[in-house]
């Protein structure tokens, strides 16, 4: 074989390997809102925002609600799908429903499972902690508790009056 041919083949293989590495980019998602320390109420719209880089134009994203159950190591339990395979436009409006309430909640924006990411996808995009309160049910419970206390006071009052 010709030395120039072998040298040319090695250079071509090197250039191809370098070019493939340079253009092989992992798709990334990064949540920007809500960040930690946010409190919201059931029924009040919340805007979830994220950015993406090297993300295929036709690929959607999945948005999930998780609850952090441990910090060492970090463990999360799945609560519900907020939206599946939604358009990757950088924002989604979510209205927390009854059952979404609690503390240590996080929003996860993740790579769509209906799209193949040949170069991989980093979807470890999780918001800071959220607290979602169910103000209506809490008020209903409070009113019920007050009503029960009033009934007990009336019974005690009637009992004391009967003892006189």
C-alpha cells in the first residue's frame, strides 16, 4: 500500500471522529421557574418556565409533579403528570388541583419519551421546593372544627345550667 494512502486514511478517520465529537451534543433542559420557596394555592394558575439547548425542534417535553421524600440521598416520588409531550416552547400554565397539595413538592421538566435522542438528553431539571395549599378544604375543616367546638360548649353550658 502507498504510504500517502494510509496517511490520508488515518487523517480522514481522525477528522471524522473529531467532527462527530464536536457536533454530538446532548440535549439539555433547565427549569427557570418556579424556583425554591414558592407557595401557591389549589386552583391558582402557576407558570412553569424552562430553557432548552441542543434540543430537537420536534421533540416535546414532559412535565411532572414530584414529592421529595429524602435528602440524603435525594429521592423523589412521582405524584402526577402535569403534561406529557407538550410543545417545547419554554412555558406551561399549570393549575394545581385538589390532591396536588403538600410540602416538598417539585416540578420536573424532562425529555419526551416519544422521541429518540441519538446523542442523549439531560433531563434532571427539577425546580426548588413548592408548597401547595388547599385553602378551601382547610377553611372547610376549620369551620367544621369551630362548629364542633361550639356544640361542645353549648352541651357543657346546658350541663352546668342543669346542675344549678
